[in-house]
């Protein structure tokens, strides 16, 4: 539930008025600490692509963040949305945080990107572990139609394992 609240908070933050100008995303990407030529080029290209599209990008990211929050909270296609959350968090960490500025040599931490990535991976792993611990559905409900005739035939021809009451 905490993960859903986190992504719901992201959705709300994307909807704040400060994110609704056309150049907001471009300007934010222009201030990302990079410290490496390849990362500077990557973030610069993203900033150029985002120019004059800030409102649309903010609304799209609000929708994606809201969908992630909803899916995780309601356990609706959770695995798919966990992978989407991991991809979005990786994109945030790369483009929005420049890996926390660690490549500049002046960073003191790597920022929140890895924390969100790890939280998504742990939530996915715990979900898989929970599914593996569920008891198998053996004996619950009727057998499948193609299995029923074979099962009935096997039971009819199998020797009885009950002890005889008539004696030797």
C-alpha cells in the first residue's frame, strides 16, 4: 500500500501548477547534474525533445503514476505495473536526477531513484513468493473434462487398498 501511496503522490505532484508551463520539463532537464559526456548528451537530447511540451508530458506522467498507484493498490495487473514503475523510476533517475549527480564527483547520495527501483523489485519479488506459497488447487472442484474419464477408468481398474474384512 505504501508503494501505491508513493505513486499516487507522484501523480499529484505532476498535476501541480508549477508543472503546467510549456517549458517546465525542458528547464528541469537543463538543470540536471550530469558529469559525463554521454549523460549530458542524453539529457540534452531529452530536454530538446521536451521543449514546449511540458504540460503534455506532465499530464502523461501524472496519468501513468496514477495508473501505477491504482494497479498496485487494487492488485490489478500488478506485475505489469510494477515493471512499468521500475522503468519510469529508472527514467526519472536518469533524466530527472542525472543518477543523483554521482558522475560529477560532488554528489553526497544517489537520490531517490534507486530506492524506488529497489522498492518495486522487492514488491514484485514478495508477490512472486506469495504466489509460490499458495497451496495447489489439487482436489478443489471437479476435474477437467478430458481428465475425468481417465480418472474414473483408473479408479475402476485399480486394486482396492482397503483391508479385507472377510479374513484369509
